[in-house]
């Protein structure tokens, strides 16, 4: 299945399965998708932004209030400049935040702000 021209935002949560997200990035890019990555602080305890950035060939977003990324309300831009959001691994913490409307980091604010499909 070709994903040519599709823009996917991968949100990596902080669980032991975070390392599998690196293979997911590779597989999505092999099928032609452009992949951008948001990593939670907990995800960064399992894998590095360097690894995710090298595989995605793009900047990895980690902070809600980053001077470099917030020149145009970064979480809104990220939520709009994508065709699909994928959360992998979808940790209990991320799911609880969404279920309760709690947005205190980049990953949760992007997910709450989007009007695109979320897997």
C-alpha cells in the first residue's frame, strides 16, 4: 500500500514499546509517507530524538513552549499540517490525559487540537 504524499504525525509515548516506533517510522517512510515526530519526555527516556530524527529525516518536536517552534503556535500547526496522527505506543498516561481533557505537554495539546483522524 502506497502512502505517497501522505503526511503522518507520529506521537511517541513513554512506554517500553517506544523503541518499536523507530521501526514504524522506517516502514512508513518506505511506503512514501512524510513522517514528523512528537516525543513525550517519558519517550525520551527510552529512545533518543537523534534516532527518531535520523529515521524521519525531520526535526523531532519535544517541547510545548519552544522558542524555535512556537513562532506560530506549534501545536496548532502540527495538528493541521498532517493527514493522520498515530500514537505509538499509546500509553495509559496519554490515554488518561485525552479522556480527561488534560493538555499539559506538546503531545496532548496536539491531540486535543487536531481535527484529523487519530490511530
